[in-house]
């Protein structure tokens, strides 16, 4: 293994590769894509249904009845055309994105096509009534059992399929590597999600404000309690150098890939350090994604907001954290309904997970700035070098601007023109179809970039050991405690009837 | 510039251990302390506001 430190091309997460490439960043591209879908969906407010043709998948027993256009005004459109139109929309938008990112358009087109097809197939399979139907719906489908996983189980199937491709068919993955961009897909989805959560919050403004405040409190504490202990363990007990320990601590304790990259550049680590840390982050976030939502379903079904905050604090990388929030949302609601007969309103668990993650992302720039100052002024004194406050903006994850914008626009529209609320709800419902597809593509892409063979790579054991110990021995439990302290007793509204 | 081998990198770290500097200790324990104090304070504030 002569070049163990030189990751194979698809081993380095695209977010890492992107940091050194010219062209538009994934962050800004996600803002553009998310806002485009959001603005098109608002066409409904002026009487123009611009996205109603998008395909949606219902829980099914008869496959032919599963796919329908999202809007009733397009009810006569054949499902196959609706699906093709949706694929065409994704292809065109993402190809324009590829042009903006100055990446190979042809390879990107092949990749998007493959990922869309495989992801949608997983979504479709996950909507099969025997897998997805909740107990209250079984009778309607004429079945007497089901796995009760809701149609979000398509996410898990997509993740497992991605893992199979990433680990057993690396040659195939290499062919559509250009389009395996979980961060781009999830960030676009998060921008769209802003509007959807805005409309949810509109009905429950007090609960939404409390959620924002508690989320902010939770992440300030988590940052300051997680990072120093992980850094100390890596330095004191595992003997890591400062160059390795700082990105490792940020990767494990804060927000995975972005934090490892930001910290790496703040302390002037060699580029290979955050790349190696990021590879581990992705692998372990998949492990968390497969375990934590089910643990939350089992133990926290009566506290959905605690479960959501826990996902946001414990699961690393934006993609995996928000994705686990989505699965947890579905699993917890299904269990609460089955066990206690309580039908919680959807999306609050996902909302908390996203809010917590977004706050974490905002603070990455601040923390990187603090570390850059400590390193340049105290640890590795560099004469005449000043740390500029502008670096905070430079490292600020820009997709958050899109998320905040869509959230506030919907809140403002709803507050200023209450008569428009039903139309806003309908338009966000249409945008949400695209959010769902971006989500399922994220799951597939996360699986495809998670190369578990890396764990067998010579020399990785020590990195993996510190990761494993800190994540499963400290972060997860302290994250749960903090989530419990701030969100215990705060419950989503209950659906009546 | 060729990238170093990960195994060599780990061996080098073992043989050339960088001891924790006082400033690192300060960074670690001050940050952790502030985190704990803020946790208690913010939990109290959020319970009072609830």
C-alpha cells in the first residue's frame, strides 16, 4: 500500500475536492437551485402552477397507482410523463450547476441520470405498503402487517444501495463520481426546506421561536463542551500532533467535513489531513445514520423534539444529520401513533434537527477564526500575520442564507397576507416534492462515498480508534443529555381526528 | 510534492511526541469551563422562559 495517504479520487469527498477548484462553490449553487425551486413554487400565488407536474409517490399496493403528479390541476398527466418531466427538470438544473462549477457536463449528466434513477427506484420500493404503511393505514391497503417504516424507508433503502455500490462496485461509482455530491443535494434540499418549515412555524409561532432559542443554546454548549475534550483525548492519550488533533476534534465534535476543512485551513494543516479526517467522518456518519434514528424511535418516541436535537448534535455532516432527522421524524411519529395513539404533526423533529445543524454550521466560521488566532498568535507565531475577521465570512456556509431567506419570506408572506396561507401551503407542498427527491439522492450519494474498505487501510486504526471512542463514548451521550435538557417537554402539535 | 505515507505519519507522531503546551491546556480547559457554565446558565434561562 505505497500511497495510503493519497486517497483514490472518489475517496476524497467532493466537498474537499471542491474547496480547491475554480468555479461556483457547491454552497452558492445550492442557494441558486433551492431558490429557483422555491420561486417557481410561489407561482401558485399568482395563479401559475409552474411545478404541479412534478411526480410524487404514495404508499402503494398496486405499482401502477403509486405515481401521480403532485397538483390536482395536472391530474390528467400520465404518471410516466410526470416522472420524465421531473427527471428532465433535475437534469437541466443540475447540468447548469455543473457548468457553473466548471466540471465535466457529460460525466455529470451520466452521473445525475444514474443517481436519479437508482434513488427514485429506492424511494418507490420504500413506499410499498408492506414496508411503509402505518398501522392505521393497513386496513385501507387490505394487509394485516407491515414494517411501519413510512415511505421515508426509501431513504434507508437508498443508503444501503449506495453502500453496496460504494463498497462492492467501486468501478461503477467511479463512472458517475462527478455527480456524487451529497452536500450539494442536501444543501439544495435545506434551502427548500426553509420555506416548508416556515409554513409549519406560521401556525405555531411560539413553539417555533422556542425551538430556535433552545437550538441556539444547545449548540453553543455543545461546541464548547465537545471540542476541547476530543482535542485533549487525541493529544494526550493518542499522541496526535496538533496538526492532526485540531481537524480531528472539529470533525468528530462539530460538523464533520466542513469543520475539518475549515479547521485544517485555519491552523495551516497540510491538505491531506482534513481529507483523511473527512473520509472517516463520512464513514462514521453512515454508521450513526443506520443506528441512531432507530434508537431514537425506541427510546424517545414520546419526545420527538429531543430526538431531533439529538440527531442534529450527534450525527456529523449536514447530509447525514438532516437525513437522520427526516428518518427519525417518520419513525418516531409512527411509533408514537402505534404505541400511544398520539399523532404528532410531521416535520417538527426534522425541523429541530435542521435548526440545530444550521446553527452549528454558522458557528464553524467563528470557531475556525478563534483557532486561527490562537495558532498564529500563540502556538505557531507567524510574524506580521494578522487573522482577518473577513475569514469568518469566507468560511460561512452560504447555503444557510438561502434557508433563512425562504423561511423568512414564507413567514412574512403568511403574516402580512393571511388570506394567502392556503396557497402558500400548496406551493410549499409542490416545492417539497423536489426536497424529497434531493433527500433520497443525498442518501444514495452518502452511501456511495462511504468506502468502508478505508478502515482496513494501513495506519488508519489509530485515527478510527480516537473517532470511535470519542463519538460513541462521549459525543453521542453528551449530545443526548444536552438535547434532553433543552428540549424535554417541548412537544410538536398533535394532529386531531 | 509526494504525500507522506499514513503509517509513517503515525510512527513519526509516536517518536516525535509534541507535548501539550500551556496555551493548549488553557484553550482546552477554559473552553470546557465556559461551556459548562453556559450550559447551566442557559438551561436555567430556558426553564424560566418556558
